């Protein structure tokens, strides 16, 4: 089974479990709405790819970990879009969940997905109890305080922002979780995989800054120009378009060179590069100059 099929099957099974019995209809529907369409599923793809590069001895544990990571990521998007944060109208080309279902349902959906993510890992402990406990710890660390996505969101409420800490927690945290969790699923030590996740997360943030600055709403499937609108720190504002692209390329090279030795090292490097090439909008490389740069 292909990686994408493994991920979608695991996510579909998890969501179905939350919609069973006499569950409230609106919240049940919102659970499915929050995770479909699924976008690139890049975080669980990285997780699964790392596990496979290391042998993937417990595929059911890997699938559970990938689903848990994606559900937590989806929860963060639902909460990010709320009026108290970004007040976004669109997400992945359709109305943001709070626009489609209401703010109370959006809050409950995000909360439910977070709880579901950890429930999946707890139930997967039968495949490898020690690894499951470590997976729960990593996902907790990279989603909470002080190193997780909650901290990343919190930095946006500070008057003075530590840019490095902001980027690592806002974007890098779940990429670090992806590489560390993939290694743990394969019975490997998580720590050697931290740098790869951090570098992929940093590259993704730079690419996201480029897309936000250069792409339109139809291309992004969500509002464009949000960094400028909300006054957020971003690579394009600091480095210009060409500088941001050069920074992205440097980070990518460092990411690939940081991959720990493993049986599937070459295939993993190829996957990272292939995904990265799709992240940077073509216009960023085609235009020699951009007005205002």
C-alpha cells in the first residue's frame, strides 16, 4: 500500500470512530470537514517515510502515529482560523470551519481532534508499548508549551518576538515531531532526527512566506497576504524574494545532509527534495526582480 493510502485509511478510520453511535450531528460532520480535503499530508508523509527508511517494523504503529500527527495539525488549523486569531474565511479552498459550522462547533472540533490524536496513540500501544509512550511524549512536547505550536501561537501576542523561537514552535515543531516519531516507530532513537525535522520546518516556513507574498487566494486555497496584513515577521520582508529563495535552498541542502545513516537514506533524501521543489512557487524562481524588493 502506498504511503498516501496508508495515511488516508488511518485518518478515515479515526474520524469514523468519532462519528459513531449517537454523536451530535453537526460536530460529527465538522470532524470530517476539518480533515478533508487533506492537502499535501506532508507531516505524516515525512513520519512514514522516516519509519520506512529505518525498516518500519511496526507499520500499524506508524500508521497510528501518522494519523495522530495529521489530526493534531488539522486541529491547529481549525483554531488558527478562528476570529480570535486569524479570522480566516477560507481554508484549503473552502469556507473555514467556523464559517461553515459556527465558532462553538469549530472550537469543539479542534478540541475533539486533539483528544482523538492522543487516543489513537494510546490505543496503538499494543503494538509497542514503550514506543507508544515515547510517541505521546514527543507529540505533547511539540504541540504544547514551551516548544510546541501553542507556544508558536502565543508568540504572536507578544510585543517583542524571538523570531527563531517563533518559527521553530509555530512551524518547525510538528516537522520535528514527524521525524522523531517516524524514528521511534522504527525502534530508533529520536534525537538524531531532530535536526532534519527542524530544517524541514524552517524551509517550509520560508516557502510559506513566499507563497503568502506571491500567490493569490485561488492558488493558496486561503487568504493571501496575511503576513503583511497582520504584521507578522517573514522571510520575504526581511530578505526579499530572491534572498528568501536562496535561504530556502540553503536550508534544504542542510536538511538533506542532516539525514542520519539508515537503510533508506537515499530514498528519504529524494522524498525531501521532491516535496521541497513543490513548496516554492514557480514565480519566485522565474522572476529576476520583483517590485518593492
